[in-house]
């Protein structure tokens, strides 16, 4: 089947529909204003990509550019329009490659997932369309198979792709929520999350059921979770949701632990 041809033209903004399910989940208002100013000064450098839709057009790629042009007061916009019969995926793939869309890992996961469903859930066909290796594609698709709360925080830019991958390796829902909560409140690298994961007691059976919200306080730290995080000062693993991350060198931690223990020893000697 021959590839649908492309038409390059200027299209009135009034005739363009925004994508029904935008891949890009977060729009930075300041960045959008900055792009609008740039378009006002030097024009739109890269056209958006559209498909025909009952006499109108629907955005396939370039949603942010479209919004910036609207802010800039543009009447029409340079567009690459896929001829009749092209699917949104085909239209985008015709525009050289996915790198031009400039998506985050989470947004790529959503886009790859759409392609995966459209090509009969064949990973190799997804790789062929996006011109990426299987490990790259699988890593993104695994985000869709993992915890939806982790994906949500990744899309919001609150955690990194590397941290998201480590969190999704945590089988137990309770541990995963507690670790995610700690990352959101205090920050942690993927290496730190991997260390937390390695400390999970092997005898703890994985908890089943839907993950809890990371904002649910005590319910986010069931008994099976508490043993993974212990307070350096009091030695208690209770109320893990109140724990704060403090970055400290291991030798310095040893000194602090000795200092913490001094008052206790003195109190014991006075008894």
C-alpha cells in the first residue's frame, strides 16, 4: 500500500481541531508565552502536522506551536497535511521521525502505546515505525504496564524516567507508594531508590490490590512497609510517611549515630 502523500499549505487556525487526546501532558505557560513571542518576531520555523477531518483538520503534531500561534494572534499556520486516508500515526511517521515531536519519556510511552494498539500489539512494528531499538521502545511501553501513579508523576515532571523505572521494579504496592512519597517530598536519585528496594525484607509477601495514593498519609505505609525505613534518631520504623530524606555521608552518619547515642548512655548511667 503506497504511503499517503503530503500537502504543504497554510491553514486557518479556525479550521483546526486540537488533538482529542494530547500526547503532551504538561504545557509550561511561561514557555508557551516565550514561543509566542518568538513566533511574533521571527515566525514559525517548523510547520505543524494535520490530518483531514470532515472538512476540518486535526492536529497530529505541533499542538504547542498551534497554541503559541493563537496567543501570538496569528490567523493561519504553516501546516503539513496528510492526504485523505492517512491515519494519525502514518501522518506523523511521514514527517521524518519521532524526534521532531520532542516528547518526554512518559509522553513517548503514551504515543508508543497508541501505535502498539494500532499495529496489532506488535512491538517490532512499533520499533519499525518510530525508528528505535526494541529496548528503547520496551522501556517506554513498560511505563504503561507499571503503576499508573508513577506514570502520572513522571508526566507531571515530578520524578525522572530513571526513578520511575526503579519504582516500577518494586513489586509490593505499599513499598512502592512509600518510596514514591519519599521521592516526592525529599527527592532521591534512581540509585537511592534502588538501594531502598534492595533493603526490602525478602520474607515480606507482596501486597495485592490497587496502589494507594501517595497523599493518603498513614494508609500509604502499611506494616509490611515500615521495616524498610527506620528513623536514625529514635530507631523506630513507625509512621514511615513522616520520614524526611537527609543526605549524609556514611562516615558522617556513623558520627551522628554515636552523638545521638551519648545522651541515652548517660541517662542509663544515671538510673
